[in-house]
């Protein structure tokens, strides 16, 4: 089947899917969950092919994102069951009013339509994305990376077959199994059939899609995230938060890549932080001021301040004050997640108000930027832009609205 025919069929499916009941969608999501668990052996076998092929090509953090285990499968299945239990947003009346001429106007939540998701590694994205899109009444076209081609293809077939058996229209979940970049280029110009594209992956991937797509794009950005340690930070929480934010899952976009330290406490706290990071095998680099405190730090370059490492590496900079920290962050961040450690309420408020990011924290790890962790449910990604959706994109963020207007013969005068 040609790509354009694939997109047409997805659009036809989306039109039918918009009228599918909440009960059928719930039944389908539960069937998808069961099917994943029943076919765990097939999934693991296909994932092994991907892992064997990727060895020597990907670093350990990226291999970790690619790997599927029995636990991963249980989590994917549980995620679908949780989505099934969530409230269906489609049909929600957001606003209604009566006009002086008697027209009754309702603003009603509806699906986006056809959602194209282009992503790298992380096979669980195939399942999470399809589940969220389906719950919101959207057809989804999945284009995964070549690293996970076998895993993604198997997962997509399993959940698509299960959804159709439960009453979901055919072609509601479509997987593009081509690894040719030309297939991406073609899909990005099909704005007649595809309503929105959501890229998930490296900055290089995201920027390519933004620059080459005629389909509207929701950016789920890379995470060049910062942690600023203020002069008035509670010393007891500094090292635990730094270690968690950097080392828990270094290959994720909500891990910190940069550490900013107030100059008045840098000599006091930085040596201990560096020792703690090195115990976790983190490579620590620093600016000139940081290296005056610890000469063993590798010099940071200008390029480092704009780089998302997705690995056990961090760059340290000594700053004059909270204003200097905010200025540096806003110049170099990717609008994802930023955090301040401080007991100074005025500095915390300034940081919260002036830092430009989807999620801003005070005295907590950036690792909480996640739909479930923030009580928003499953999410398709973290939007770093300001239009349509920002932050964790859950089910509601995969909808839009339309106006339903009821009259009794009115004509405009």
C-alpha cells in the first residue's frame, strides 16, 4: 500500500472513530492490554533482534531505552488498562451559551483526527501513543526509528489486531515499517489527510520535522534541563536531588544536563557534589570558575551549554545570583524542565515567574515532569511550545473543539 493510500485510510478511520462509543474504546484498550501480555514471548524475541543489531552503535543509556523486559511489558499493559479507566474527553461540553437571537451555542470537545507520531527507540512509545490516541478518538500513524523496527512492528500488529477485534475501525492504528527517510518526508506533506504530527526524539529529529512539515507540528522537545543551587539552598537536599535528577534515568528528557551554583556557596557545596556524581560514574565538566574550585573538572565549551547529553555527563557553571541563573537558563534551555533549590521565597518566586519552561520546580527533582507523576495521567510526550498544548500531553491535549450551533430558523440581519 502506498503512503498516500495509508494516510487516506487513516483519515477514513478517524471519521468513523469519532463516533465510536466510550464503551467500545474501553473494551478495545483492555483487549490491547491482554494481547500484549499474552504475546510477551513474541515481543521479547523481536526486541532481542533490535538489541543485537544496536550493540556497538548506541550508548548504554540509549540501549536501556530500547530494551524491553517482562517488567516493561507488564507496565505497557498496565498503562493501557489505566487509560481505559480514564474519563473519555470526547463530547465534553466545554462552554455553552444562548445568544440574544435565540441561537444555542455549545463548544464541544472533539478528536484532533489523524495524528502522526514520529519517534526514536523506546518501543513502549508505540503502545502508549496508540492507547492515548484511541482514547481521544484519533486515528494514529506510527513511524518509529530504525533501531526498534522489529519491536515496534510486532507491538503495533498485536494492539491493532486486538483493537479491531473489539470493534475499532480498521486502520485506526497504522505502523509505517519503512526505515527510509523518504517515507518521513512524504508523510510530512500530507496535510490533506494528517491533522497533526508529534515528533518524539532528538533535537535533530524535531528540528528536521519542524522545518520540513506542512502538517502542523506539536514539538515535544529535547531536555537541556538545569538545576540551580541558590545561596539559600537547604544543604540537606542538594546532593540527593542532584543525584536523582542526573542519574536515575540519564537517557530521559527530564534529567538535568546542567548544574548552576551560586558563587557564594560554590566552594562549600561543589566538591561534595562532584564526588557524589563521580560515584555514579558521571563525567563532570565545568566553566572556569568551577574549575578554580576543582581543577580535575574537564573544561566546558560554549557548545556544551546548548547540548543535551542523554548520558552520564553534566556541565557545571558558577553564577553570580538568581538573575544570572535565570538569564543563562533562558538563553540555553529547551523550554522543558528547570529547577531551583532555595529557601528564599523571593528568589523562588522570581525563578518561577521568569524562567521560560513547560515545568518549573522549586526544591524538587526535574524527573517529575511526567503525566502520571504530576497527576495528569498517561502522556504522549512533553510539549515545549506554547500553542495548543504545553507540558505533559495527556488525553485532553489530543483533542480540539468545535462549535455546535442550534437554531430555530434564524437568519443573519
